[in-house]
C-alpha cells in the first residue's frame, strides 16, 4: 500500500506541475531590429488563436499566453519570425528588403523571388510613400529597370507614357495593361480638349501595398492578348492579424517649374526687330508701326511697358496631402480602411486638381475551408484644366507675345489687343472643368477543396465616369457668338468574372508543383454624350440650358468582350531546377470573324546553382541562378471596330442618309509579340545581389491602314502587316553598404539599354513619313526625319542646309545650300532613349532616415516644333529666345544664328536646327526624416511620430536648350515639344503618426 500511495503522489505531482505549466499567464518581451533598436507597432499573435498584442514605443509588449506556445511576430518591411513563448523574451527582426524569399505578385497568384524564372520588377509602399506627386506612376520613376515613365508635361492632369522594354508597336496602343487587385483597369483617355488626361489620377499612393511590373513573356503571357506592352499589377493594402492600428499622414508642399527659358525684354526686342526690319525690308518703318500697335498707347520708346509674359503663365504651385488608414484583424477577419485627400495647385495659371479617395478591404474566414472578402474603392477627382499646347489660349503660348504689350489694362482687365489672343481673356472669361469619378470593386470567395487544392471565384467591376463642362464667355478670344457652353458625359465600365483552381503540393520532399487553371469573361461598355449651346443673355449663364440655341450634339455607345481560358504549371525539383509553362486562349469581339481567337503560350526555366553541393555552403557566392524564357503575347489595343465594315450617317437637307465609311477585314487580328529573355541572378557575401538580363521582342502583324484602289469604293483597309524589334540589356545591383547596429546604408542601381528597330513595313517596305518622323526598315521606330541644318554662311548671314541629294554613285551630296527647297530630309535622331539608369540610396542612423533617387536618360532627341516661331532671329513678331541675339551681323561673323530678316524666312524651315539632344540626369526625389522618441509620445498613445521633408525634381543636369528634357507636346506628335509645360519642382514637409 505504501508503494501504491507513493506512485499516486508522484502521478498527482506530475499532473499538478503540468496544470501549472499549462495555465495562461502574462508574458513580457521586447522586439528590436538586428541592431538592437526597438520596433514600435510590431504585431505579436499567438499562433492559431485570436490573442494578439502590439509593441509600444520602446518595443515592449505583454501578452497572455502559455509558455511554449508559438508567437508570430511581424512588422512591415521586416522578416516575420516565429518564437516559442517564454517568461521574458528578446525578439530580433531582420530587414525583409531584397530577401530571396520576398513574395512577388504574378497573374492569378504569387511566387517567391528565389524561385522566379520570370522578369518582374517590383516596388513596395516603402518605395513610393511620401513622394509629393499627384499620380502613382511618377513615384516609380528611376526605380524599375527596363521601365520608362514620362509625364507628358507639368500640368497636374498631364497624361503618362509608360514603355516597358521600349516601343512594341507603331500604330496600336503602347501602354501596359494595368491590373488593380485582379481588375483590369479602364485607362481610356476621354479628354475632349485635345490634351490627354491620366485616368490613373484616380488612384491614391497611400492605398498601395506593392506594384509588380511583368516585363517578359513568361510572366505576362497569362494575360495573353493584352500583355505585349507589359502588365502592371497593383496590389492594395490589406489588414494583418494583430492589434488594430491607426495611421495618419499630413504634408504640405510648394512647387515651381523645373526650368524657365530666357526671352527678350523690351530693350532687346526693339533692338532685334528694328534690325530685322531694316535687313528684311530696307527700313525700320514696319517694326516701328508694329511697336505702336503692340504698345497700345504706352510709350514704347521709353520702355514704359516691359511685360514678362512667361511670369504671367507660371505661378507658384501648392499641394496638400492628408491620408489615414485603419487596419488589423484576428485569425478570422482582416480589415483595411483608408481615405485620402489631395489638393494640388499647378505651376501653370488656373491649373489645379482636387481628389478624394476611400478604400475598404475586408476578408473573413467563414470556416476552415471557405474565405470570402470584398475590396471596394471610390475616388472623385476634379480638375481645372487649361487648353492643349496647340491652342493660342493655353498659358505658355503667351511667351510668343511681345514684351511691349501690357498683359492687363489700367482697370485690371486683360488686354484684348495683343499680337496673338491674350490667354488672360480665356482665364477671366472661360473655364474647363473635368470631373472623374471612379468605383472599383471585387467580391471573391476561396474554397479549399483539399489541403492542396483550392477554388477561387472573383467578380470585379470598374466604373470610370467622367464629365466635362466648358464655358466660354462673350469676351473669350475667337468667340463669334454671345458665349458658348460645351458639356460631355462618358461612362466607361467593365466587369470581369474569373473562376480558377490552384493546386500546390510537395511530393517526396523534393517535387514541388504549383498549377493554376481557369476561365475569365470580360465585358466593357462605353456610353458618350455631348451637347453645345450658344447665344447667352450674359456671362452669368454658364450651363447648357442658358443658351438660346443648341447648335451641336453627339452621342454614341460601344462595347467589346473578351472570353479567356488560361493555365500555368510550375515545377521545381529539390529547390534547384525550376520549370514553368503557361498558356492563355483569348477571344475578342474586336477582331475579324476568321481570327477571333488567339493562343499565347510561354515557357521558362531556372537553375539555382547555389543549391548544388559544390556551392551550397559557399560564404562568398551566396546565391546563383540562371534563367531563361520564351513566349508569345498580343496587343489588342486596335480600337473596337478596326475589323468591321462600317457605314456612317450622312444627312443632307434635313434628310437622313447612309454612306460607306470603312472596309471590313474578316482576317484582322491582334498584333503578335514573340519575346525571349536570358538572365542571371547572384548574391555575394549576403550583402550584394545582382540581376542581369538580355531581352528581345519581335512584334509582327502590325496594324496599318493600307490604301485601296478607287474602284473598291473605299480608300483604305486595316491589315496586319509589318514587324518591329526591341532588344536590350537590363542590370540591377542592390547592396548593403553598411549594416551596423546604429547605421544602415543600402543602395539600389539599375541600368537599361534599348534599341527599337523596324524590320518590315507594308506596301513592299515603303517608308511611312510623318511631319517630322519616318518609319523605315532598318531604322529606329518613328525616327526623326528632317532637313539637316548646316549653320550660317559667314559671308552673308544666310542659313545653310546640307543638300543630302543622291550622287551618281549612290552616295549623299554633303555640300551646303542656302536654298531650303533643294535640301533633302534625312534620318536625324531617335525620340526614344537608348540608355536609362536609376540610383537610389537609403540611409538610416538611429532615428534619422535619408533617401534619394537619381534618374538618367541618354540617346533621345526632342524636336521643338515651336522653334520656327520662337527661335528664328525675328522672322515675325513673336518674342524670341535670348540666344537669337547671337545672330550674324557682319561679314566674317561665326555663329549658328542667321541674320535677322523680318519676313525673310532665313532658316525658318523645319530642320535639325530645332532638334536637340535630351540627355539628362535628375535628382528625382530626396527625403529626410526624423522619428521622435520620449515619454510624451507614449503618453499621447502614439507608437511612432516621424517628421520629414521631401522633394521631387530638385536638380536637373542637362544640355537641352528647351524647357525640360522630359516635357512633350500634349496634343499630338512623338518626341515633340510645343510650348510644353516643364515638370514641377516640389518641396514638401510632412508628419507620419501611428497609434
């Protein structure tokens, strides 16, 4: 009995100890980075429960948990770790940036960076937050190898051009496909005033978690017929398990033009034009009579007026940003709510943007197998616009006005009697307001059929609703009636229904298989209406119903449909050998009935050599991967009816009529792009990572309007003829220069080369010649094609041109002539850069953070098509750039500016005289921040407070003589500047507060 009792006591003691050990207790700990600095706001979750906590400003936390339970510790930008709960814990988090295990977004799924065989460039919220720009795309500049991002000009509503690995088309769309949380976005330009708007102005940077750009065919082929120009995947923020967080960001900035040109003042204007009048007409009478008119009663001889018209066009810009977000969640429900407000006053007179956005992302785990969720966003953007660059009443065309003309009269009203229409009359007596409303939403469900097999069903919707209201009062320039009002309304909506299966399983510990297969239906509809009314009783009436006559109106509706099947299979063996294949079959209503469906396959492979036994433990070469890919993609941006035989309404004498408008082509289909990519990735010393790639993409079946014989009844037909090629090398280097306890310094550098060449053209490779450009086999796409300027004859001041006529032996005659008509055009430059680079440095020292990005482009040229008015030594009375004072005056003068001759057309023809290299290096952005510490922060309930100053376009190094090497005309043309607004230089101060 004694032994039994002794055994009983032992069992009871063991049970008692186990009971005490299993009791939930309050445990404490501290979370720091690898250098020992505390991390406030880190989330701690007891794995598999709803129990969570968050660190305070000193990185400390308390949590109710059982010793031995697993705690999941995470923080944005840091690597998530799992630790066993103990009485007192010190948990260190490593930096997650540039980690091989970083997860990137791919079409209909994700994949680790380490096993990626594609070429995908990525930026995260950390890279783009707090950059004071009104559009998301501008925050990406210089950070993505192979991606050129250019804002058309410095207007707040300016369009954006993004080229992924160069130009892939001549006549079809060149912009990438944008996909927001799986929703292909409507990016149609719906502007009616001649200049494009940027449809992605409706997005706010504060809601974006990451942006992944699919550059090669292997990554983009899952989007098939719409992936040839690259795919931009935008992922918005989501809640994470843990204590709820509240963040707020406030900033205020001021902007100015990156550059202002120098123009003649009154003294210089009178001097040059008097001389030009004498040289061109024999005396100064013509100039003096014009001076009298321009001066409008003021004393021009004593320089009573000296107007700087450029200063009236530019203004100081201001931008206000305020945004907040709330996020959190538990094991079942996760949420993210955000709102943002942006108010930007542009650097051009009367140009402004006001935007509000709101987002709600919620997901809920209904059961162990089924999860459902919803993403919903709304934005409203109101833009005060100015006319396009080709309009006399756009502000920057005011630089053509004479400095002798007063901008305003004594009573403050705009001077109506100037050389050209005074844009201030339009500012005072007209407006153009654009209102963009956007709703995007997705509801989705995910069901786990098996542990390794899940089914996803998504329904997505995107509505871009835009209205434009333009009022022109009776004193507006060129107003033939007592006022005019123009109003438009357009709705672009698309909905997408996607269903797909994902299989992900490891067999025998070495064989990993991931497979995706699904179907998708995409429907788009556009409805447009406009109306114009005239004859208003007075300028107080500024809407359509105030006019006496509705004299114009239009309306139309159009749609298109895509139906698709897609699949992707990824296989890896022993984490060393990786193979991937994908395919998509797209059908679209846009194409001829005989070519309605297309199939787009892609293959890629990778070998992680560093996983081999001979390298696995190498401490110098820590990572090495070879990869290659091949695939076919399509470009479906050809318009909705390019393949159809069309008829148009042709009324006559109030009777309806019908006329033949376009010949149909049942065999018309999308442009097809075949791409290859070979690359290597390697890491050194766990501090240096390098990625280098060679790419080549050939696009054939280019869309061209081919002439038809007159007897056919149509002038032309759309056909798939022609081929272009784009190729180059990309190189990305990331380094951890210093990684000590108190100081961290990281650098990221990328450089890209690109050559785009025309391989074949329609009509037996016949040149397609534009106003200033040409597409010719063997040359760059849209090469500049101009008469070659040869300077000035020092004997008489005549402008000279290279003849470039053919000699009998087939060579070009390089002698010069002063007869512009006898000189021939030659290929003179490239509108696209052949070399691009970006350099970003990030430095953290204790509570101080400092980062900057330099961006550069080389090899491109810009043609200033306004040069024939503003830089021609006083050929007409437009004010001139200051360099025209260097004109030829006496025999023997060596100069590049011909003799000033009023009405003499001395060197005014379109030529390389107005073509300039646009090479530049720019300090794209710079940010300096400081995180506050102390008990005051904790007592206010805050986890962190950061003050910062940031700037955009602070410095530009260039020899370009125009306004800015990135400014382009916004109404038409490739590579042209025409009174184009330069970008804004912005400096902002702000604060981030986290609770």
